[in-house]
C-alpha cells in the first residue's frame, strides 16, 4: 500500500501559533573558555568535601520512583529558611521561570462579551525580566510595560495610570530589579500595591536577588491579601538546580497550586536543595564575599573615565559605556563574557550588565573592560 506523502514544512508551520513563530527564543550565550559573567550566577562552587557528600546522597536516590514525601520536607525546610507568617503557604516550581508561567496560566481569564471585560493582562516596569512578558504572551494574556525613570526608579504617575487603565491581573515588582539591580522605595512600592488592590489584581514581588539585597518584603506580606513573594535558589548558589518557590496566603496558594504539573520538582533537584539548606552557612559566606566584591567593583568602575555605574543591590552591576557593542566585543576578545543589554530598552542605551564574580574573575574583567573602552 502506497504511503501518503508527508506534509510540507510550510503546512506544518500552520499548526504553530503565528505569535509564537514571530517570537524570538531566549538566547543563552556560548561561554566556552571564557570568564562567565553574563548570567548572574554565584561564581563559587561547593567545597570538595561537600561535593563528595552531595554525590553520595544523590547516588543513593531511587530514580525509578516519582518524587514523594521528600518534597514536603523540602517545603518545610524552605518555610524555615524564609520564615512565613501564620496562614501562609508556598508552592514549588522548576525554577521561578515555571512559576511565572503558571501564574500567567492561572490568571488567563478570557474576555467576556457579556460583561465587557477585556482580556487579562500582566503589567511590569521596563526594563525588567523578560520572562514576565514572554509568559504572558505564551498564555494569551496582554503585556503592559511601564518605562522606569531615567535613573531606573518607578515612574509612579505612569504606573498608576496604567494600573487604572488596564486593571492588570498580575503586576510584577522585581525587588531588586533586573537588569538595573536597584531596590525601589518603600513608599513607591506601597502606592503601587494599593492601586492594584483597588483593581482586584495580584502583585508578585520577585526577590530573585534577595541574598545580596539590604531589604526583603517578606516581613511586610501580612499587610496585604493580594501580594505574593517569588524567590529562587538560583542566586542562592544553585542555578544548576532549577528550584523556585512562591509564598502567599494559604487560600491563594491552594488555588494557584492546581495548575502546577505533578512531580514538577525532580528527586535530584529536591535532594540537592535540601542538602544546600542544611549547609546554608556555606552559601551565606559566599553571598558575603559577593557583596564585598560588588563594593570593590563599584568603586573601581566609578573611577573609569567615560563609564557611568549604577548602584546595585544584586549580584550584578549595570554600567553605561561610550559604545556598548564595541566594548562587549572587546571584552569577549579578552576572554570575558558579559551581557550587552543596550538593545533591550531605550533606557539601557550603551549599557552592559556585569555579574559579580570571584576576586580573580573581577580583576580579569576590569582589565578586559579597561582595554576595550
């Protein structure tokens, strides 16, 4: 029997959503053979004795079984690590990226012709983390980006106007922000949070960079019923272990948890995270070193002619140079990979984002920068 000819590629592409075809994929830069300072990773590895101990624990896991009660032990360990108020709970994600997608999925209410309601939307300041907009688009929500001021502060009049106009289902406030690395003022944050409450939306405080920041919103969660706190262990020191967690009131988390895929956190990820939390003093020491190196870097960068450096409360530093493309390529030629963010948003014109590395990496980065300006 003659088999029918396979469908041509252009016909198959008709099965893919047009907006997906028009999107740009998230690009990870090739860092082979380079000092990797482009992705805000903790540059420190585990000490050899802890590597060996972790290897033994991972090797003893029953990989033939789905994740079981150890997941609940991890949730309890995280609740101790980030002490939750009474009446709050947390849900786990395969990185905070998954949780951002699940939030969009849970809030993707369709427009209602009978009530005149518009399609649900996600709102966030710009420039900001790209996954807020990407997850909204993939789940069929509108995305509203509100530009920050020239010095990367919240533009309160613009934020309040956008919230009133669009009534967002989700409003993201990164604390500190990526890529600008700054903390917004308490007064501005509370004003935005109150405005979203009037519209009946949710606010997500994204604290991905909390280990390096002077403040956290955790102690203020009880003030509001509509605020969620998003965290990750990536910047804690486990970027290779995809694990994020979302904290909120129990009733709200119970509803959001319904869209979480079963077994979304593997036994390997779970055990590695438990091991890290048992040795959190090691990671806290690494964070102290990164904060110390950040202070040194800031001072050194501020002394360079033609360089504008912005204050940081994260493990990255944003700076503006005379020619970002030229400087980026020059640093690459010197074996140092950073992030050229100059095309991400008009406010980032000629800006580079540098991860804070170890002392030797930072010295090499500074030498490469000086040679490339």
